[in-house]
């Protein structure tokens, strides 16, 4: 069936068979055929990101965001000196680089990134500390990867949760979900709700 598919595609498109894929869009593919497992990793990409933001020799973080940390607009720069100091900080670039890893293979940083990405237009020092903490967490966990397979049945399991009025600026809640298939996460998201919830029901 595989050869027939290749032959059919070859009639319509100019293509080459390069064998099994090892990388795709910066994502490394691991295979263990004996256990019927496949893994996806971005350790090489994360190394590049850490080097780009001079975090390759930083301390290794235990969590993407420390418990009790809350960000708000009052932490944004308000004086010309503060704004000038933050103007040279590559905050938006760091958030964008982290976001690519989160979207592809790292659901564990979805919440921290969702919170940090709200302040890209005018980040303060507290916001930059949170972004750097995510990078420090990357240093400790860059070898982690998503693993799929090993299960006989293809069953989708979904998990969801929400906070209650946790945003200090507009009192909106934070929602999150993850769907798993064949032992690994296939879809995930953490985002601020569009409306203010009046109760937890």
C-alpha cells in the first residue's frame, strides 16, 4: 500500500524518496518499532532558543511558572526610564520562540506562556522574569518528548479545567484542556476566557 501511494503521488508531483523522516520542521522523530512507539522532540530547537537569548548557561528551572506569581498591567513600564530599559529586551521574540515549541511538543508550558504572552506590547521587568523562567525550565526539560503508541485501542481521552476570575486586570478566568490519543497529547490549549464568569458552576 505504501509503495502504491508513493507511485501514485510520483505521477502527479516531482518527488524523491529520502527514506524514513528523522526531522520535520525542527521536530526530531524517534521510533521504537519493537514496542510500537513513536516520539517527538524539539531538544535541538530548544538549544538554539536558549543560545539566542543567552540562557544556555542559566540555572535550570523546576517549573515553567512559580506558584503564586501573578502578572498584571500595573507591572508594565510607566516612566520613560523604565520604557527605555525595557525597549532593548527581546520580549516578543522570546515569547514567539517559546510559542513554537509549545504548539508542537510542549503542552506543559501552555499556561505560563498564555499568561506571559498578554504583555508583548508593553512588557515590564516582572513579565520578562516569567519569560526567562520558562527558558530556565526548558534547560532542565529539553530532553522530554511526546510519546505515542503501545496501546492496542485508539481511544481519545480529554481533560479540562478552569480557574475562577484569576486575571487581576479584568477578572476573567483561565481555561485549559488537553486531549490524548495512544498515550500522548495531540491537542492542548490554555487561554483566558472571553467573558467574565459569575460563578464556578
